[in-house]
C-alpha cells in the first residue's frame, strides 16, 4: 500500500495551530458561561453537552492564558498548552516570558520549559540485606566485607569453635544489641582507646619494616625499641621466667629449637647497637623462624612457646613484633587474642608485655 501525503497531513503544524485556537476559544467561552450563568444553569449546560467533569481542565486553560488571545498561541501544539495550564504554578515564569515574546513558537516555549525544569534530586538507593528465595521465603545476605582483620578473626573463630559464620555473626549482633540496651557493661572510652592502640600498633609494624632497611648501624637499635636506650639484662624478666617455666610443658622434640631461637634473639638484643645493615635480613629471618615455630603449634600452646622463646623479656617480644614482616601480619594481629587466652589461666602473663598489647588483651577479656 502506498501512503500519500494529503494536503491536511502536509499542513500538520497549521492544523494543530487551528486546534490550539479552537481549544482556547472554547475554553474562554466555557469560562464566560460559568461567570455569567447561575450555578444551576451552568451545571445544566455542561450536562447537556455531556461534559460533566471535563469542563475543569478547560476552565484551567482559560485562567492560565487569560492575558492571551487564541491567535497569539496558534503555533503552540495542544499538549504543550495543557502542560502549562495543568502546572501553571510550576511554569508561571515560562508563561510570563511568553507574554514578552514577539512571535510565540513551539520551539521557543519548549526551550523555556527545559530551562525551568529542575533536575530530580539524587536519592541514594536504600541498602537492604533482604533477599527472596525461590520458595518465596525471605532471608538476609550480608554484602562482602573488605575488612581483612574482621575476616581473619571470623575465620579463626570458625576454625577453633566449629561454628558457622552465620552463628558467630548472630552472636555478635546479640552482644552489640545487649551493649546498646545497657545489658552489657563495657567501658566505651577504654574500648576506643584500645582500638586506637591496635591501629597504631599495626602502623608501627609496617613503618618499622620500611624504616629499618635504610638505617645506619648507629640508629638501628633506637628504632627497634620505643626507648632511647636499653639495659642488656632484664633481671625482672629472668625472675618471671624462672617462676613460670616450671608450669609450662613443651614437647621435648621442639625444646632444642626453642632454646636455640631464644639464645639467638638475646644475642641480637645484646649486640644490635653494633649491627650493620647487612644483618637486618638475618634478624628478620630469625624472627620469621620464631613465628613459624609458634604457628606450627596448637593455638592453645602458641603463646606459651613464644613466652619460652622470649624468656618473657619485653624487649625481645618487641623485636619479634616489629621485625615480623607483612607475611606474618595475620599472626601478629591475633597476638592479643593469644595473650588473652593465656591470661585467663595465668593472669601474670599480662605483667611482662608492653602497655599496648596488655590493653588489647584486656579488652578482649572484658567482652567475654
């Protein structure tokens, strides 16, 4: 079928213009009848036309464009006419601008409408953990957690306690709710302080590993410790070591290794102020061997092995922590938990470690 353009189709814009004029003329006529006739007579007229309820939009057109003549708006297509009248308050500025136009065209009016429209405010999507299963039941799904520390702690609890991640998270939520409701007495100020100390400790480990590589032999000793000088022998630590050693049972198969590592670490402490840069890697390897040996033991024995190797000497323990390297970051992160577990049986274990590690362990103990 061949479609031919009739004269009426070719003059579409002109015909639409006539339609706009007709709409305006009829709108003005209806408005005039409403003004001149009584209410009863006006309703009767509208009913005779079959326009009950339809007259309102034409009355709105008449009200909006009362300052124009139908011919003024002849180039406006009908839909635009009704758009402006239906939202006359929103487009009041557009209508005022049209009054000052010499020739009112569809294109000019559309441009004014675009300028007047305000972009819709961005509403961030509300996060939800709820999903719908195939059977129609609702379940919650926690998004990926990128906090490595949280992931390590969660995995350790799963391995040690034989619980699922869901069970542990449920318990954590119950604990948090109890704290919010005042059913759990936790010193918030102390908790915040301990959290800051954990973060500072992690930063110190990272910075120390970078810093120690570039130091001269005169400053190596100062950077490994927190104090400007050290005494070579720690008499109090030796007394503690003598007291606690009898209560710890170590597998005879690793006793020799424990004694060797302990001797080497104390040699480092005693001679570190004369070590050069070429000994740094040897120190790191010694620390790595120490951590690896601890890590090979059951979790319940790891702190005891570390205590034996360090002979409960604070300086040696700090050397192990600060020269541990990124490959042992997870084990260092769990060190407060190892201390907390050990301190439940032997509270004296808290006395020989530094303040930061003690605070972290005590925080873990207080939340049990």
